């Protein structure tokens, strides 16, 4: 891992469509932006903030999320997430992330990610599969 600069930013953006609604992803019954889709957008922004600091075969994986989803968003609206690196402790990277529409904040979170070696991480994950199912 390259040295990480605290306060580095990453962003991600999406438009709320049918596939991102609570009723579609089954996190609720209403046609509004689903909390799990906001989480995915926030993690994308955090990963974007980390990308400049990753070496070949390194990535980050999410391990903790403290989330507030404050406002509903209907279909057709654009949501932008901005992640700021707020701390580094060894291989753990900490972020504060906000999600906004054009007018206001709709959600925020504190998020922790860990730096991992991609091949080693995948190998450990594959080892959890029963022997007869391994690829």
C-alpha cells in the first residue's frame, strides 16, 4: 500500500431507477431509493477514494458501516456520494461518507474498510466452500 493521505476524497453517482427501489430489492414495499443501494453507492465512493493508494493485487473490503438514511428519494432523482478518508490504522481505513440529492443530504455513514491482497483473500474465501463444491 502506498502512503494514504487523510482527507482524500472519492465520489460515486447514480440515478434512482426501478432496480434501485426498496420494493424491487425487497428491503421494503415502497417505490423509493433502497437503503442497500445507498450503502452500495457509499462503498463505491469509499473504494474510489482508496484507488490511488492501492498497489497491484491490493483491494479493500468493507467491514463496518454505521448508517443514517434520512430522506426518501423517488425514481429519476440523482444521488451523489462523497467519501472522505478520516483515519488509517495499519490496514484499516476509516471514512466518513455523505449521500446527497441536488438539494440536501439524504444519508451519511462512518465506514471501515480493510486492505487485502486479492488472491490471498479469494483463496481464503474459496477454502470456506465444501471440498466437493470447490472449483
